């Protein structure tokens, strides 16, 4: 991921010093490295590959960031414990996942809904623009903004979502 795109995603999340910030699919840590320029309560990332998370840890050696090996579809994070999620969901081209990409994104959106506090923010980069909007609605999010992009011949979009307060 380009650092400029990662920084834009972080900026769109409205970083605050009280944030518990999570990147569910952190890869080598580009989004996390852009988030550390702003104060935060806690910055956490994870990826399914131990090799990639080791690389992220090396890239973030200077920062107070927790990097974990996890499956983004089922993290060890508590329900309603995170107020910002910023992530680049896999497009299914560079990495393979063990299920259909559509099903994978459904399960990740469900997990984001579980861990995010009411009124929490999720900023998601995805090529599956219609699916993200459908899943957002299904799991109780409002789409505050969306930004179509052109990246390396692909046409993903950035989505700024807010988890609706269900009380």
C-alpha cells in the first residue's frame, strides 16, 4: 500500500489521543506506521501470516504498536472494545485466502461490527464496493463518505463508516 493512501485512511478516521485503533489486515504495517504519527491510547494490528507480522514488527520497531498473528474474521479482541478500525481488505490477487473473497469480506465486516463500539469509525479500502455497502448496512453501519480511487490499474474505494448506536 502506498504510504499516502495509508495516511489518508488514518486521517479520515479522525485520529484522537483516546483511540484504540486497529488494522485487522495489517500486512507489513503501512497503515500502522502512518497512525503512530498521532497520539493514541493503543494501536493494534494483525495479519494471518506470521512471516508478514514479523515484517510489520520490524518495520514498527520504533513504535509502541502491538502486532499479532490472527485471522481477521475472528480476532481475540473484546466486543465493543475498539473505536477506530482502519484496514485495507485483501483484493484476492496478491494473497490467497481459504475461502471465497466475498465470503471472507462478509466475515470481516461482521468482526468489525463486533469489536467496534457504537458510533465507532471504520475506514475500509476495498475493491468490492457494492458488497462493502451491502455488508455495512447488514451489520449496522452508516456510510458517511466514499471515495473512488484508481490504484495500479484497479478501481477500489475508500469507505468511511460509522457503527450506528443500537440503543
